[in-house]
C-alpha cells in the first residue's frame, strides 16, 4: 500500500483513525510506503497523541526509512516557466 503526502492537510478524527486502522491491518502482513514532509515525531500534530504513537510505532518497526532533500522539481520548473501552459 502507498499513502502519499501525509500531513499536507489537516486530518479529521475519522481520517486519523482510518490511517491507524490501515497501518494496523497491514502491520507485519503487508508492505506500506508513506510519504510525508513531517518527521514521524510530528504525527501527533495530525492526530491524537495515542493514535499517533501507535501508528508510528507500527510504521517504524521493521522499517526502511528513505530521507530525501533538495528543491522541488515542480517549483523549479514553474519558476523557470516550464511545464506551465496559459489558460485559453
């Protein structure tokens, strides 16, 4: 399973619980890839601390963490006028 951009928008209580249930159901059974601009310690900004702790605990157990850095390709292209077409 792949979950992209966790933490870009505020998370409602039912969505936070849904993420926990997804992670818990897959824990030690399926692979999960999560992308986020948040460090795992910041997940308690998205959801109640108890849910965040349980979710991150399951995500990080047996995890391979790939941390990236650098400029946004989309922003770089947009600032250079590439990839942008005017509306007609």
